[in-house]
């Protein structure tokens, strides 16, 4: 609940300040951000961050696949253990469980 209230307050403050700033200020901020986004320095940094993020994701995926029972290690079936055989009755295979006096 605390996060919803914080989000709502932040949204309200941003909306109010944005409305008071006016269209000219919005256009100025927009031009500045577009110029910054097209800067070669920013483009280079974004490319390096994207490459690093890709490596992190690949490493996390490989680690996760090794730790999961369906991972590619140890000669295990890549699709998991398969369906569990049905039991006769409800457990040991001989009779349904007794839930006490009826």
C-alpha cells in the first residue's frame, strides 16, 4: 500500500509541475534529451551497456540451466522426469486413506 501511495503522490506532483511548466519548457526539455540521446558518447556508452547486459543474461541463463533438474548436465532427460505413474488408491497403492471416524 505504501508503494501505491508513493507512486500516486509522485504522479500527481509530476503532473502538476509539468502542467505549470507549459509547452515551451516541455519542448526545451525534449530537444535537450533528443540531442543527448543522439550524442556519439551516449551512443557508445549505450552500446557497451547493452553488450554487458547481454553477457550477464547469458551467464545467468547458463547458471540457471545447470542448477535446474531439466538442465543439460549429467545425462538427464532434457524434458524432465516425465509423468509420475498413477497409484492404485490414494497413496501406498492398497487402500484410500482413513480420515478418522465418520
